[in-house]
């Protein structure tokens, strides 16, 4: 998934598929740590930036961030790498999308 996200970050459909898989995997505490250690966070943030006007990418990406941030040890790295700014950008650029707004 991580390599697919890296290689196809320009493809909205590939990004959404990778985000959905990561969202599901990030329910497990073990997977939350593994996902962060794999280097997925910068790619997730890049995808959110590249597809800032896509409500589906934003909703899925914010859900992944939410799941990852539920592990206390992931919170600081997420903040330091721009996670908070990504949430604000998603909400600002997708004001009329209820699912994006619900992820705040």
C-alpha cells in the first residue's frame, strides 16, 4: 500500500484505495505503530495536499490520521510533520462537505 501510494500519489482513485486500506489497518494498535514506522505519514500528508479539493481523499485521509493519532506516541510526530495544518486545509477547502467537516 505504501509503495502504491508513493508511486501513484497523483491518482485520486489509487490514493483513496490506499487510504481505505490504511484506515482499516490503523484500527489495530500494532498496525498504528507499524504504519508510522513505514514512512506512510509524509505520503498521506502529500496526498491530502495534492488532492485538497477532493472530498473523498480528504475524508479518508483525515480518518487515517484520526486512527493513527489515537495512539498517543503518534500524536507528536503527526503534529510535527504537519498533520494539524492538513486538517485545517481539508476543512477550509471542503467547507460544504459534511464528512470532511465531521473529521475535525
